[in-house]
C-alpha cells in the first residue's frame, strides 16, 4: 500500500463536492483501478517539506532595521463595540503599571490596533512604556491557514458528510451549512500562539519571552535577558494562603536552570518551530490517520485536540513552578494520559525509572549537535528523571523490593498517586495501595516535569505514522 495515499469514504452522489473540498484543502485525488477514491496532501506527494508554521526574524527593539510592515497584512482580532469603547481607557491604565501589566497592554494593543497603524504603534509602545525591554528580539510566527485550520475543518466536514450527506448537498449552494468551529474554544489559539507559548516558559520561573496574537499570526518577544517570576514567599492574596500542598514534598529551592544569551533563546525558538513543523506536517496529512486503509477524521481531530491539550497542560506545569506544586502534579497526570494517546508510551513506560533513563539518553543523543537547545531543554528533563529514579530509595525495612522488582514498585507508587479512588478503592488487596503505604512518600516536586520530557520527546523524534511504543 502506498502510505502517501489514503482511501476516503465519500457519498458517491457528490463526487464534485469532494473535488471542490480537495482543491481548497490542497489534496490530490485519484481513482484506483479497484474503484476506490484516494487522497493525499499535495506537498507530501510533491516531496516538499510541509511548513505549517512560518517564522521570520523582524529585528531588535530600538534597531533602525526593525521590520514590522508585513504585520499590517495580519487580520485584526475582532472585538465587540462595547469592548472597543473601553479600549482607550484600558490601555491607558495598563501602560502605567508594573512590567507584567505593561506587557499585558502590549498584547492588547497588538491584538486590536488597526492594521494600518500597527507598524508604527508597536515600536512606539516599546519605546514609551517598555524601555527596559530595549534589545528584545521580535519574531513573527504565521500559521498556514490552508495547512492548519482548513485541514481540521475538512476533517469536520467529512464527519458531517458521513452523518448527513444531504447537508453537503445544501452546502454547495449555501456555504453556511458547512460552517462550524474547530470544536474547541481558545483565545490562545489565535495566530497559533498556543503552539509557541510552552517554549517561552521552558526555563520557568525564568520567562524567555511572551507572545502577542492577532487572528492570523502571533508576535514573539524574546527578552534580552530572561525575566524571573518571583516565588510566592510573600503572599499577595488570601487565596495563596489556602492553596493545597499535596502529593509532593515542599520545594526547598527553585530549579537551577540556565539563562544564556538571547542568541541561545533564538536558536531554541527556531528549533521549536522547525520540529513543530515536522509534527504538524504529519498531523494535517489525511494519510497519517487511518482505520484500516481509510482516512479516519475522528482520529485526526482527536490527535489535534489532544496535542493542544498536552501543550496547555505542560505550559501550566512550567509556569506553576515554585508557586503551585499541586497543580503541577495534577497536570503531570493529565499529561501522562494525553501522551499515551499521542503514541508517546503508556504509564508503564512513562513511570518506570529505567525506561525514563533510556528516553533521557536517547533525547541527549538526538540533541548532541544542538547544544543551545540542549542547554535549555535538558536540565528540566534530567531533574524529572532523577526525581523518578530517587523514588527507588523510598521503600523501608522488610518491605523493600528486590532490585529486579524495584522499578515495578516505583511505577506502582506513581500510579497510586495518580489514580486515588479511581484505582485504589478496590478493597484491602489493592496492590497499588499496599505499595504506597510501604513508601516514605518523599516525592520531589521535580517529578512533575516528566510531562515536559514527553513534550520534548514528541518534538525531537516522534512520528504519528509510527506506532507508539
């Protein structure tokens, strides 16, 4: 079977509808000798590299060579009349606050400034209200609308066609019949920002930069020096005093993560986009998602939503470092479930020390020729695997398992922490519960960053078309 082509089930009475949709989606269509209709993504058929995300360096803040003219082609984020009326006063208020407040003003202004004013308004905002960020480097990230949003819309319409073929017939004369969302609402997804945001939090509590979105692209601001988010030593609200502290030992210090020159951050951002293009390039290809020999739009949509949720879960894990460790552990368990569906391994793999050590070694080998990237991504991965390995020492006395069984017992501890009533409330003989009470419960907060390891592995070497281990 040619793995670049995939059969597609389509109501036989509407062959022209498939041709129209295929043209819009950038698919090649052919009819086999057996009478089966097949499609493939045009770029893969032509041997071209699929670039779902385009990245362009616009220059440094304060440089006379900063180029923002092309941003004026990006569609403005729509707002309602009531918000538009409040906008001037809101921007004025935010421009006079702390650095985070002023950065929120930048994001708001970037999203809502009229297109013809954008090339002059953004540099002026930096110069007037964010002078400490002089030397920041700006990048434009622009999703290819046909390769990202439209492929998801096509998968949605294939599902519609299977459920109600007449709906497609009506859609030929009334396009509103085929309208619909992506099935998930997220302001972060504007301009593809959700795909980039975890990278900027990679060494939290140090932030490498921020994003500002419009409807068709996002601006990435890489700070000249990483900016540290202060730990919650002095609570700013009553809510901080009553947040839960559960599942992990108290954090005694923050991760010692590097904050190198901005050139390293730039190399890391370019690597992130390059690897995302590999992952997304396969994700948007119908030939990647098969049930038997046929395109499975359910699988395509499921992977798409799961990837977005994994990105958000890992991002929350990163930004909660030192401030909300219970949230971080909760997000780890969420990430483990999501990673399994994406083919990154089940809980047996993700929570077993010797397998995590092997994944870490393979990742280190993959990044050996990209030291700037490794310097940013590896310390957090290494700390997470060490936290998992250290669980081996938590068993006491006669309950300590033999060396050959120690990793199985560690996995049972992690599973017990994750499952609670879901897996523990099965009577006195619960093996996970017995294992949990035999352990000291000393769990490092760095364990939560196993989710980051999953995401980096996905970017570094994963292929959707290859079965997950």
